[in-house]
């Protein structure tokens, strides 16, 4: 347990430092974009409305990239200190769960601050989740939704990180080429299969759109998928041989 605690402290320290440095840049950029995109429009009644690009988008990008790219460094460093693979993987899963909770709270606080700003500017603020689920959501439900989303992103990225560690440069090249091509290939595949599979309906089920309390359905879906990726990453990680860092780039 003492070893696990030390691994967890290391993971949290490194991840939190990265969140503070890199996240600060995203907050600034996101705030500027929000102010520009959130310029209000007038309705026929003369009321002013404003919508906002939520802060969860830049934080999602940050978490996805950082978790995948830092996995090999954290894994090798903790192995060299004599920690077991089980403790390393458990500490990563625990740390990213804690980080997902913290990030969800931070994002909601930032949105709350933006809501106050728009209110003082005499705009009616519209949160993106309220728009998607067409209702005024509670503070708890939105934080829970963000936590589930960030957990899904972290554990999916952790899963990719274990594959990147195992296959090295080959996986990195294949992944980024596939990611670039997906913007062209995926829409084409969806259009061809849409007559057999209703992708719009699948997405609505995934995000709980059109359901009563759909935000909780989406939260459950995200957490289930996150748990699956976390379990797969754990079993890959506990069986991995240590690899020379140069081969992972």
C-alpha cells in the first residue's frame, strides 16, 4: 500500500503540474474564443442572447494528448524505482479518476464565471449542455457529465498510451495517419452504412438526447466505456516488458 501511495502521489504531482501549465494556455484561448463566439444577437422582443463554446473542449484535447504522451515516461520512471506493474497501473487509473473529478469542477466553475460575465453584460447566457438537453440542468448533473466525459477521454487515451508503449514508433505513425484519414474516410463509411445502421440514433442513445434525464444516461454510458478501456489498459500494462525510451518515440 505504501508503494501504491507513492506511485499515486507521483502521478498526481506530474499530471497536476501539466494541467496548471498547459491548461492555463487553453483557458486563455478558450476565454477569448468564448467572448468572440458569444457575441449576442437580438430577438424580436429586443432581448439579447449569448451562447458559449464550453471550456470542456480545450480541456478534453489537453487530457487526450497529455495522458497518451506521458504514459511511457511515467511507466518507465516508476519501474526503475522498483515499483510493481500492478501498482503503476492502479496509480494511473486512480490519478486520472481524481483528475477527471477536479477538471470537471474547474470547468463548471469557469462556465459559472462566464455566465456571471454575460449576465452583467445583459445577455441571456446559454450553456452548451442546456442547449443539447433542452432543459436547465442542475450543477450536480453537469459536473457529473463532465466527470464521465473526462474519465472516458483519460482511459481511452491511457489505452492508446499502452499500445504506443508496446509498439513504439510504428503505432504512433499508424495512429496519426489513421486519425488524419478518419476525417475523410469515416463520413464516407457512415454514408454507405447509414441505410443498414442508424448512426444518428446510436449517437442519441450514447448522449441520452431525447430521453427524460438523458444527461444521466449519457453519464452512465461514458463511465461504462471508460471502465472498459481502463480495464483493458490495466491488463496490457501489468504484462508489458520495459522498453528502451528511444524505441517509443
